[in-house]
C-alpha cells in the first residue's frame, strides 16, 4: 500500500490522558500536513511539517498540542491532557516537494479520537 | 482570515441528472483549487484540481474556475447513486514559510436518488 498511512484508526482516551497519532506519508512525499475535522464541521489546518522541521503551525492550539516529523519514522501529532472537545477526526495529508502552488495533497484514512 | 464558502445543501438530484456544486473564496492570492469527495466516516478523496481560469474535464466531472469572480464550481454529469457524498472545496496559496495549507469549505452534501 503506497498511500498515506495513519494509525491508530480509532483511539479512545479518558480526559487527562495523552493521545499520540501517527502518520507515514506516501512514498516519495516529504511534506506532511495535519488537519482536524470536528463533528459537522469542515477540515481545519493544524500544522505543516517537513523532515525535522515545523514549517507552519499557525493552526495548532497554543497549549497541549505538538507535532514532529523526525528524520526517521512517522510524523506524530501529540495531544496532552485530552479534553472532550478534542474528540474529532484527525487527518494527515502528504505531498511532494513541488513549489509554486501546484502541490496536491493526498489524505490518509484518519484517526478518530474519542475522549470519554 | 481566508475563507471558503459552499452551500451546505443538502443537494438532491435524480440519477442521470447534472449536479452543480459551487464555491467562493476570499483570498485573491489563491493559486490552486481542489475538489475532494468525502463519504461518511471516510477520508477526503481528491476528485479534481484546477489552477487556471476556464474549464477542466475529467470523465463525468468538470471543474470551472473564475479567478476574477473568485468562484470555482464542480459539475457532475450523469450523476450516479455512488456519487452521493459530501463534496469539499479547498483552496491554497503560498503562505508562511512556503506552507501550502489548504483552506476548506464546510462541504456540500449531495444525494443522488435512484
């Protein structure tokens, strides 16, 4: 499967626990974007990363949320001390390193986070 | 604040008809425009991309872009029940640090009735 991979597909956490969401981009893609989709809402950009660099985190909540894309391994979105309002679908998308506004982002299957 | 607006629907069309989905955007600097299809409980799937004014056709799908009017649309010809889904309009433009983050509309829910 050469597509974007995310795991886990479903994650249940109790309030105050930590959630770790993982994303492996498509083969040949070096750009990773994280989006969040709240129930009955559109997708909202959270963060854009390249290997070992956070390029744009303008959509990340200021507290409890962090992201990384290490040199080796998947990108990780980490949510500390989860609250019920964090319950959502979290999608990762990847793209190539094309510039000039022509990148196409391909989405992974998403992680559905439920906070009890 | 960059915004993308879509009619939320639901839009209901009979099988075989043309479905017309519309989208407007606020940022004149936007360069790339995308239509994604999202089935309930699934991830967005790219349907069409368009970068220049005019029409772009791919099978039963035609995307139309008018940058002067800040308007992009998607036509689905010979609609099938399997086209029933939420259609997301997405717009990007080069921003902070070269980020090409997508700004999405809330989506239009399409139902094709057999």
